[in-house]
């Protein structure tokens, strides 16, 4: 039973973060139980956990729904990203080995065939930076922030694709890698801040065009 509960929780969580379950959509226990081939009990338990995480909310007299994206929460996530990534790239520039820095070259190219593919590349790049910081709590918090950022990322990349493609973010990543490999933490932090600031503009434009924002 515990395995079923965890499986349902992880599946619903993943679909919310990837926007397969769109913000604001109603979540019916019976439909979800049928969809995942389980009883209502694991679904009910998953709803409670997702509510605690802030991904699901109770809709009076109707049950649960995916929590709409909040502009304020988006702002807070972006501000937290600047703080975490600034600290990470400074620490990496000063402390990582030459071999570890060379390993960042694998992020100089990306699969641009779809929004989903580039979003996965983007998530992996930023997670790799946090891991290289050699600070477990920083890495864990960055992973959590980037998971919640995924919903915003899907929207911003949709806007970005309309504005000319993924070359801009990839160029930003390459510039950050250059600065880190040159062990210039100050420049790397400044470039990371600039990168997130550009993401903020794309995200806010994307949110303004969606009827799924709280």
C-alpha cells in the first residue's frame, strides 16, 4: 500500500510540475484512481501531501484542484534562484577542481527540438551547478526550487520560442561556464543574475497571456 501511495504521489506531482495537469484544473479522486489503477485511498493521501507542498488546493464544495500559478510566488522563486545560483557559482569558481570545471562543457550544447527537451536540459544544467558547489543543503534547495520553477519554465519557454528560440539561454549558459572555468566568480554571479533577470521578463510576459494565474 505504501508503494502505491508513493507512486500516485510522484506521478501526480510530476504531471503538475510539467503542466500536463494545468494550473486550475479540477482533480477528482475517482477519476485519478481509475487513471492510475488504484483505490481512492492512495489518491486522497497524495492530495494531502501535494496540498502541503503548495501544488494542490482545496476547492470549497468541489474537492481539489491544481493550485494556479501565483505571480507573487513566481517573483519569490526567481529572487531565490538569484541568491542560490550566485552563491553556487562563486563557490564553484573558487573551490571546484579543474576536472569538475571541464565537465561543464557537456552543457555547451542542448537539444532544442522541443520545449520539453530544452526544459530538461535547463533543469540539469542548473542542478549540476548546485551539486558542484559541494554544499548539500544548497543543492537540495536548488533542486526543490528548480522543480517548482518547471511550471514557470514551460510557460517562459513557450514565450521564448515565439521570441526567437532557445539560442539566447544557451548562449547565457556558455558565458556562465566560461566565467566559472576562468575562476571568475564575481563575473559568473553577475551573468547568472542577468540570465535570471531575462527569464523573469519572459515568464511575466507568459503569465500575462495565460488565464491560469492567481
